[in-house]
């Protein structure tokens, strides 16, 4: 298998890509991972300009020599290339798997909405840190290369179609043509670095999104690094826990809350293929 | 005129309401302002529970003895009472003006979507601070009581229907039934306390919102207290100014950018009645 890596949002370091290449050489030496040079570009916040990021994604996605696109890193920006890239994906783009999460949800959502390729939530290609043993990256590679299901989120055993999003990205897709039809899907969500009032506000939007009326249920992944809500300043707490919050909005949405899930901005971030596995 | 004040989001202090009552007594002694006791309740983040905030709003909105509802304060939470209050508004609610901004955009949007009463963006009833001379509060009162147009946003002179929202609130309404039909309206937006990448992401959503396809143009109010984008940590800047950002998204949206506007989280926050003035 030949895996191409591009960075539609923020750049990666050479060190990060070398760690991943080394991990790949150790675990799957007969397979190849190729980091596009665009991954290292820097243009303000982004891994190169919008045009450079769009061109790199199109180059690899439309290259029949790649079997999969593994996104390098999130951090914001993949939404800015959707208008440029989505109409230019050709037949080779359809015979590929796309995997990543967080900000990459913009691309995963848009691809899934158009039934282009196979799409999955999973750890990023720059996820191996100095103190990361590569468990989640191994789950991605095992699933991509061997179809190994041991890295899949356990809830998928229910046999229903699924999709997974960072809540901020899901909320940003609502009301646009890039949010896929998730009728009868179990929706997995996770969040990082947000105060509870914003999580609550995003769940309001999810609960009232016309496009999401037909979903089968919600699973909540890890909600990590919850930011201060203004409590420090005003000497009060939000007044609800994350579990109370998700239960209340699922009730208002009229959709079953199916419990927690093993996804998120954590080392043990499981693979969630979109649709049926 | 009799003006009722309720707090659908965060509470106000007795001091704040006394300042406003004093200002009203000085400037419009023949008119009355009534702060509902709910304004001072505290329940975690909120000015009372969802049920208490909903009940206070319904009590004043459905009371024919009030001519206007002036929202006390924003800060998050008015979205949580929409499901409870919107179906219970009666005939008296229709013969009223509702004014406020920021988080109150949830209610203003929902009211305007259902053509209930007259709706306007304007300073809050707790906006007079220790060092605030009450200019914006005076604009609200002058417009409410005397129909004085001197406090209106100057762009309204174009004669087109308008609506004004905090960008975060607008983004949160997109895709829901609470976003009003703004076809042919000029949309005024403002923002506070957000990093540029989030402003960019919200403008992406606005630009691609199916519901907003028919708007006549965009005006950008004050964008204040822009938060650090991660630059401090990563030693980079976002790479675009707010003016570049708004121009790029208006272009992608295919909607004219009509320039800046005098609204926002600032002392000189002008009145923008929704619809035609």
C-alpha cells in the first residue's frame, strides 16, 4: 500500500514526519508513506497558502498510485480549500481511503457527502509524539493496510452506520452543503479546548439542525482540556457537568444518547469509518 | 411607555439596574422601566434556571401593560429557553418591541423568524457602566420612546431591510429553524473575544449557509478584543487582517461587502431595527 500525506490546515515538522516514517518502516516495512513537501510549508497560520494546500491535496488525491490519503495535522484551515478541491476530484480520488480527524472533518464530511472514496475518523499522520508509543497510529495503519478491526471504536459493533466529528467542526458544517446526510447514522462527537458554555451552544445547534433530524443516536467521545468559562473572573461555575449537558440536548433533539466513545484529542483515539464497516 | 427588562442569559447586578433606572428617571421621567426580579437570580452561569428565565420572559412578553422588552444582559443562555418560550407567546407579545444584542440574537432571530413584534439590535439595559455616559442606552430609549432615528446605524439610510447579529450567534443559528429568512436584507455582523481563526471559520459557515444565499450584502461592525490565535505559543501570525478576511469570504459567498458599521461590543453600539425602518 502507498499512503500519501498532505496537510490541509497547519504544517508539520520534519521531525514529526520522520518519526512517522520510522514507525512505518518498523511496523509495515513493505508499505510506503510519502509526505508531500507541502506539509512543511508555512504561510501565517497555515501549511502554505490556500492554493498550495489545495494543489497538494488534489495532486495526491487524483494520483492513482496512492491508495490512501492520511491527513498530517489539524489546527484549522481545511474548510478554506473545499470550494477549490471538491469539484476537481477525479476517478482516482474515488478509489482511496481518507483518514484523519479534528479540523479534517471539513474534508471528511465533504467527501462523504459526495460519496467520494472511503472516509474515516482516526489519528493523524503526525500524531506520534516523543512520548507516544504509536498505538493510535498503529490502529490507523492496521485498519488501512490489513483491514484490522481491533482499532475500531467498540460502539461500531452495533452494526449501524456511523460518522465522527469534532463538535466545533460539525457545528461549522451545519447549514452548509458540506454536511453529509447522516440519516440513520450514529453520530460520534468529541471536543477539546472549549469552555462548557460553548460546548452547550454547539450542542444546541446540533440538536436543532434541520439536517440532522434523522440520526440514529449520539455517542460522546473525550471532552478534554475544557477551558475556563469565566468562572475565574466571576466566581461561579457553569452549573452542569458534560454528562448532564449531553443528556439534556439529546433529549431536546429527541435522539437517543448511546453513551461515551473512545475518540478524541487523546492518545487512544479509535478509528471510526464513516458509514457501515 | 412602559419598558420591561428580563435577563434570558446571565444576571445583572442591583447596582447596574439602579444606574439604568436613574438614567431613565433623568432622561425620560414620564416613562417607566421595570426590572423583573429574575434579572438578579443566579444559577451557575445563568440568571436563574432555564425554567425561571423562560417564565420571566413569557410573563413580561405576554403582559399587555408593557410596550417593550429590553434585554438586560448577554453572556450566553438565551438559546436554552427558545423551545419553551416561542410556542407560548400570545397576542400581547406581538404588540411589543424587543431590543438587545449579542447572545440576545437567539431571541431576536427567533422572534423575527416568526414575525412576532418589532425586533432591534441595540445596547442592553445593563449597559451603563461607571464610566459610560449612556450614549448607546440613550439611543435605545430615544428610538423606543420618541422614534428618534439619530441613534440608528448610518448604513440603514440605504433604505434596505437589515438585521444585525453577533457573528458567533449568527453562526450558531445557521441550519436551525430559529434563523430568520434574511432574503434581500443587509446583514450586519460584529464580534468580540475571538481569535481570527475562529472568526474565519464562522465566516466560512456564513458564506456557505444555504439559508443565507439571498442576502443583499454584509456590513462588518466592530471586531474587538481579538484573542491570541496561538501565535504566542507558535511564534506566527494568522497572516490576514480582519478586512482581508471579510472581503475573501464575501467574495466566496458572492455577496457585496458594503463596508464597516457602528455596532459591536463598544460604547457606541448603534440601533439596527430588523427589517425596514
